[in-house]
C-alpha cells in the first residue's frame, strides 16, 4: 500500500498516422514482434506507455493535484500539458540546485500511506529522479502524443 504515481504517454495512431500513410497495424506488428495482427481492417491503434513512475513522492503528487487536477485528488487520470510538465521540471530543478527552496517550492504532503513528510535525503532523491525523468520524458515524447497523470493509494 502507498502512493504510486504514474505519468503515461498515450499516442493515437489512425490509419493515416505517419508521413507515409502506412496503417499503424504494420508499425505495431513490428514493435511487438507479431506475425499477424488481430482483425483485417483496423482504423486506429492507441499505444499507452508509462513515461515515468514515482513511489511516495508526495511533494510531486501535491504539485500535480494543485496544478493539473484542480485540487481534486481522487486517483483520476488527468491530462497534463507539456507546459505543465516543463513547469514541474523547472521547479524541481530549482529545488535540486538550492535545497533551501524545498519548503516553499515543493513542500511534502501528508496522506494515507503517502510516505515521509521530511525534507531529507529521500526527498532530494525524488527531486533528482524527477529532474532526470521529466527531462527524458520531454526529450523522448512523440510530438503527437498526450501525457496523463494518475495516482493510486
């Protein structure tokens, strides 16, 4: 039990996806190593990946709830813009560079099995992981994909 947090990337590929107009089933077959694809005439495929995962990084969760979920914390899946991800990355980068900013910029949040609220080495490891992970997410994100945040606790 505890706070598990996910940033998912979702890419919808219609039969017109890509510059060559190739049906996405061919791309999916290749990626998945399939010899055949169920169904003869699919119109689209949606690919979901976990772009980033956190465990009990309650300060990060608090930021998502406040800035992306309108203060509602019901483990719902929420669309997140690239600008919002960049804002969190910028904030985490600030805190990583100057630890004294942590209480004001990314203060931990108490919650049912949300983990420690101490600003300690584990907190700063979460910040470091967030900076590294979100940097990678933004660099690797497909231009046509969408990002979604969801937690479970």
